[in-house]
C-alpha cells in the first residue's frame, strides 16, 4: 500500500501546532466538501483531508504516525513495521468511519477500512446505542437526455462495506440493476431504501443515485423544459412556413408565423421531459442565409438589396 | 465477491413525491425536533396541515434537508449557517446553468480588421 503524507495533504509543516492543523483542515474541508466543490476529485480529496485530520488532530495518533519516521514520501510503497501488533494501540471505529479510511490508515490504527464510494452518515444516525443504522451512500448517475426522456435501466457496480461472518468489515462489489423512470431531471435523486451500507443490529443505509445529464449536441435542458435552436431560411421567416423540428419524442411539424425574426421563441407545449406536468420544448429561431458563393446566388441577393433599398436594420442604433 | 440483483426500483425524489414527517426523520436520521428547527429556519417548507403531524414535504426537500445536515455536520456549521450556505450554493448552481445556456447561444467569434 502507499504511504500517505498527512502533513502534505493538509499543507502544514511537520511541527505545525494544533491550531495550525485545525485552521488548515477547516479551510480544505470547505474547499473540497462534495456538496460545495465543483472539482472533479473533490470526494477523494475531502476523504484524504478528513483522514489526515483524524490522525493529526489527535496527539496519540499523531505520535504514532510520527513514529514511522520522516523519511517517507507520499506514494512510497509502505509495509507496516514488523512487530507492530505488539505495542501498537488499536482504535475502535464505527463501520461508517472505517469505510472512509484508507488501507494505510487501517494498517496503523486498525479498523479494516476500505474506500467505498462516498459514504455519508446522517448525523443523527450515530450513537443510538448498539443498534447502528448502516451508512447512506450516494452515487452519481450520468445519463443521456434520451434516456431521461424514455426512462431506462442501468447496471451499477458499487463498492460496499460489509461485515463477514466474523464481524470484520470487508469491501464487496455489488451489481445492481436499477430502473430510471422517464422524466428525471438534472440533480434529482433516486432513493433506494435499504441498498446502502450494512447496519449493525440496525437497518441498512439507503442508496441515493444523483442524476447528471450529459450535455446533448442539440438540446439543452432546464428542469423539464427543453431548448433548441432551430435554423430557418430568410424566406421561411418572412413568409411563414411549416418546418420539421426534432424533439425528444420524435420529429414534429412546427408552423413558423410570417414575419418571424431570429431569437424569437416558439413554445411546443408538453414536448419537454415527461412528468405529471410535462415540460415544454422552446424553439429559438435562427435565420440562416444560403451561401453567396456563385454568381447566380449573388445576383439573387442583389435583387433583394435593390428591392429593400430603404430597409435599415440598424435604425435603432442611430446609425 | 460479486452479487447480482436485478430490477431494483427506487423512489424518485421530485416535487410530486410527498414525504411525511416520520419518513423525513427516518430518511435523514434526525428527530422531529430537528425537522421542526429546519422548518423554523425556513430551510424546509412543509405542505399539509398546521401541526407537524400533518406536515408533508416534497422529494426535493429531502435532498435539501440531507444536504443541509451534511454541511452542518462536516463543516461544523450551525443551522443558520448551513441554511445560508445551501441557499448560496443553489444560487450558484442556477447561475452556472444560466451561464452555460448563454455560452451555448453565443455564436463563434470572428475577428475582423
């Protein structure tokens, strides 16, 4: 396993005072809290920072860690010193605590901890006597807008802490086949009761799946509403026309009123993501000129120019 | 050891889902009193009747409550601080979405002399 440099993780010197450690920890905890941070590795960093703090804030654990010596570098291959079973002190950890800590931590302080997704414990779930509810787990689910529209099934592989028959904590890979209902939107959560971490004489925790919609090449979603920019020709805009428009549910015909302009928005009611109140599709018009790359095309534009000699689209700008 | 489980259906925590106060306390691992405090702070806005017994919350509020509790616990905030952090976070998320939308609408920049 890899040696972890807890001082480096918190960005403090090896002789840092308890106050300095606390300050550094608080600052990093705010920065990398998974509910706050947008950094892609926030979860991992938050766990590392918590682990470093767990050790360095406690004088006993810090002394034990310091006793490994200062010759180590982060990432060095680490083997627990021989005979560490004898004089070393074992600490008691709850399963959800142990699940947060690395193998390196466990090799020094006990508690067969392994990383297991980002486990979180409802604060009130701690300390209810012996019966302990399992930790809640949260996992992100990246799905396409098409899957959000139609609904789909996903197979998930999750690492879960679990007790073996001797009561030791182990990590087990579980494969779940989860149904995603039609009409989910960005940031929504699906709660799978009892599918989280195992309880100890109490209920299992819950598993929360948080929906993340992948960016779509043509649509943009806002809640249940879908936005689309629709290119149209100058004559379709001027004269009005019925044109095909793609929607998540398939192609529909859209009537463009005469005298339309770029950036005008048309609403297709109920053509957004489904739900009790389905979202709408908003079609934003964008007038696109045909290329003027041939003599015939250029003369057609010259005809237009002659005909609309008095038209000044910049009148409002005062020029 | 891998284990397969098939066809698990969860509950979508959206605006339509209604959650009673008992379910809320169980899901968040908190007491009725703590839920009452969150309501008092304006963090949660229950529907239903006047007394806590008749309160019902939307699925979206389950996420809010859990998030507020996590922030409160992990960053050692008080409830008012967690409520403020949550409101600001939600505003930032909304602004980010707007920015992304506006960026998509912007055309390609063409340099001209």
